[in-house]
């Protein structure tokens, strides 16, 4: 007696083994109708990469192989500003730039990075899942970049240094500090008396190792996954900027998708973004102890002297003018009065 179910299984297995394995994707006997390239700047150990891979797998499965997203981590496709140019031109289809970096193209995107604006995550997500987020996404759409609704978390940025701990604003005097390619970060650290230099993330480790700069600033999960504790001695919890990543897609690539696939892609990416936020919250419960065990010396700080220095220097007034009253009012709805 022929066992038809066994034959059916054999047929499926034969078909599956013919398809190339793409990054853990389920195998499909047909090539994808839509094949997208997604580049980012983080190591594969960061929750952003892990959740993005999960979303890509889910999209492949739910679209029955019609949509594949190939992920290129760790600046494999170039520095942050290069990838920003590529996602604009269509050279790549997806990129997760920090708001700081995408602001080199759409200045208002840096609004969430105004120094010491947010005291905690309640304020952050109120703003980014609310009016501020919608305002920034609308500005990105104007330059033909489709930003998915849920922002991914980078975190509250802290200051590491090999020179000494930062306790108050005067400790920034003359500090050679690396910041991303971000006009707001340069202006803020200059206003606090430091000597900031913009460098791509892929250059940070070496620039600290070779003393091109003495300090850098990033959320603790980044300091851990990028092993910056190997080239820094002090970590001061300055919480000076909350930073997040926008998952952006080239407008034409997004528009090519039919509505049913748009839905599958958007749901998977937004769900992954929310899970990634939870990952960072969990990561933050253990990372400080881990970094201490790796030799980093921690100190806490109060925002008061930093805010006072920024206010005296006119930093808030200046950036309120640059962002405009509408965006600034949306920010202050979540952060409280700043300027
Ligand atoms: O470059 C950085 O410091 C990083 C990784 O935080 C950003 O993407 C802005």
C-alpha cells in the first residue's frame, strides 16, 4: 500500500533542499518577488540586529517567500552617512539610522536628542509614539523616506572617558570627545565646553585606542557590545541625550509593495521594534554590573549643572528657533519646559 503522506513529505523536502538558505529563512521553492537590502551599524549581538532578523524571518514566512530582507550589520555597507545616502538613492532599501544621524538630512529628526529633555522612558515613548514621532515621520516622508511607526531604542547616552570622571559641567572643559555625525551633538558638547569630533561609529574603538579622542558617549548596551570598555576607564551616567533608531525604507521600494505585503512588513517591523525596546530595558538591568566587572569606573551625576550651562550658553533658545515652535511645543508636551 503506497503511503501518500510520506510521498507528499518527500516531495516537499526535495523542493525545500533546492532553495538557497538565506539567513535562517524558511526555504521556498521560488525566488522572492521583492528582495530588499537592509544595512545597520551595530554588531550582531545587539538586540536591534536580533529582532530585525526575527522580523525578516517572520516576513518571509507570512509572505510565503514573496519578500526577503537580507541584513548587513556592522557598517558592512558603509558608514552611517553613506548608508543614509544609499537608502535615499535606493542603493539599499532599509536602514536604521539614529535620529542624530538622519538629522543631517532632515534636521527636525534630532528633536528627541535635545540635551536633558527626557527624564525617563515614560516621557520618551509618550513623545515618540505620540506627536513628536508623527511630526518627524511626516518630515521624513517629504524626502521620500518611509519611516515605520515604532522607533527602536538606542538608549540614554552616557559619557565614557580615559581622562577622568564627569561630575559637573566644568569637567567637560576641553575634553576631546567623539560624537556621531550630528550637528546637534557638536553644538551641545561645544556649549558644555568640550572639544567634540564627529566620527562614524565604525571608527570609535580605534579612535579611542589611538587617543585621537579621549572620550565618547553612548548608551551602556552599545558600550558593551562594541567592547568600548577595553579602551575607556571611566563611565559617567550623564543621561544627556535619549537616542533612538528609525527603521526607514526607500520610498520607491516601499511603494512597490502591494497593500497585503505592506501590512505584513509593517506589522513585523513594528512588533519587532516594541520587543527590541523591552530587550534594551532588560539589558539595562544587568549591563552596569557587567561593565564594572570589566573594569569601568562608574559615577552618577545630576543634570542641573549641565542644563544650567546649556541654558546660559543659549543652546535651548538656539535650537528652539532651528526646530521651530510647532516641533518644540510637541517636545515640551512630553519633556516639560526647556527653553
Ligand atoms: O554612532 C553611535 O554612537 C551610535 C551607534 O549610537 C549611533 O548610531 C548614533
